[in-house]
């Protein structure tokens, strides 16, 4: 059974690797085409809407854009879609492996809402679909002709979802889900709007019809939304590694401010690429927002004491490891070698928050994090860093045997 735990960890690593690779490809192509479109020289004669000369890798490139479509269908046409699809699919797979399969550890916070694993999974998956339905409805309404108002409403939807996720899931899962919620909208934009509209234009060209420019206009609106949402999504996907971002009651506010930072940063680069100057004031706003986020993350908020935490009933997952052979010895080792950092009030010099938000103070804490203890301090020597608290091989073997005895 312990081999399964190791294989599961490598499965998670492999999916995460794929997710990062495809996200890089998607974001890279998305940013490139937005910059290209904004920077086109439109003072040219001919059927093209604009052109751009670029140099890269020792070669020169001459790029032309047609506002609707060329007069005839080109023999070779490159489509950009699989970067988006694979990023989303690998992200959902990672969500299933990490948060659905490990719902009792990463997803459910009984102090917020006492959910069963199945209830938590249904809320997790269902919320992603609902987001797209609401967003798509807003875009197809008359608000589609008022992009600024539409963006403000989209931000309000994200604020509501940020608060809602924080009321239901762990802080770590709440921010991750807000990122997945946004990424689902972005990928659905590609799959449900941008690509179908491009196919209509291609079909018209093949049939010898003049394509309607409205399809390109609609696709560009959705592409612009994706452009402004990208940077916040990256932050939210990285946030689960930084407890200062998610381990605070104000995590949902931090997430909302990050979306504003994403807008200010992209506004600067979009203005620069369109040759409308460099609005350096956006960096001032970004810095103010970042300082505000750092301040919110530093406000300590802890209700009760360790004794109060101890009386919280164990979940079935925690109970399994708390009753396993060797738990008492494992509990002693973890408290003595890990508890000074992984505490609600860390005592190790220079550490103010438990690394990665992992708490290893109480019996429930240790039972809940059995899987992480096994992988980080049992099978591997990842923890403690540099073996700074001198965990012996004998102690690591005790941790391994304890975990395996429960499986």
C-alpha cells in the first residue's frame, strides 16, 4: 500500500509538470498575439488590417493581419487551441488528484463547513461550471457592447466567489479554486466562443462567402478578458505554496486585490505595445496594492489556544492514523523535531507562520498530515531542511512504519 502513496505522489508531480509546461505555452502565445495585435502598423495600403516586422533568433519575420479574413483560404493555417485545452485538462486532473482524492486533508475545513468528501467534491466541480454560465450570460447580454462595465461586473463576480470559497473550503483550497474558476472561464472562452467563431469564418471562406466581422469582434473581446485574467490566475495557482497568501482570514480580500494588480500590470504592457506611451503610474498602483496585500497577510488572527484545538473530534481519516501502531512514538518525534516551526505560534527564530500552512502541533494535526510526514520526513529527507533538527534514520523509520501500519 505504501508503494501506492509514492506512485500517487509521482503522478501528482507529473501532472503538475504537464500543467506548468502547457500553461507556459498558452500564456506565451496569448501574450504574444495581444502584443502583436496592439503593435501593428496600420498605415499601410492593401487588404491587410496591419503589419509588423520583427526580428528573432537571427531571422526577420513579416506578419500581416486581416481584420476579418483573407480573400481566399490559405493552404496552411495554424490553430492555437491545444495549449489552452491541455492546460485546463491537466489542471482539473491535478485538482482531482490533490484536492478531491485528498479532500479530508486539503479541501475540507470542518471549522468553516462540516462537509462529507462527496459534498465537497460536488461543490468544487459544480462551482467551476456555474462560473462559466454566469460569465457567458453577461457577455452575450447588451453589456457586451460596454466592455468596461462588463469588466467591472466580472470583477464583482470574482469578489463574490472569492468570499464564497473562503466560507466553505480551507484557505489553501479557496484560493486555488478561485484560480480554477477563472481558468475555466478562460478556457471556455477559447473552446466555446473563440474557436467556433474562427471555424465560422473559415467555413465562409471555403464556401466563397464574405465572413461577417462580428465574429472576430466577439472573439477579440473574450481574448482581451483572458489577457487581463492571466496574471491573477498564475498568482492563485502559486498561492498554495505560500501560507502568507492563504493562511489568513483575509485571504479572499488578498485574492481580490491581486485581480486589480493584474489589470494594472497588463494595462501598462498593453499601452506600451499599442504605442500609446508608458503609463508608469500603473506601477505605483501595483506597488500600493502589493504593500496592502503584505499588510493584510501579516495581521495575526488566532482564536482560542492549543488546548481548545485538541478537543475537536477527529475525522475518520485522522482517526485511522491516530489509532495506528506506532502513533505515540511518531507523535513524540514530530512534536520534538517539527513542532517548533509547524505551529500556530512558531518558536523557531525567523519563522512567523507555519511553513506551507502545515500544522504539526496537536494529535489531530499530526494524524491529519500523516501522508505529508511520511513523504517529507519518512521516505525522503526533505524535512526538516538540511536535517536542522537532527532526525535520525531510526526516527525516520518509525515514521514510515507508523504510516504503513495504517494502510
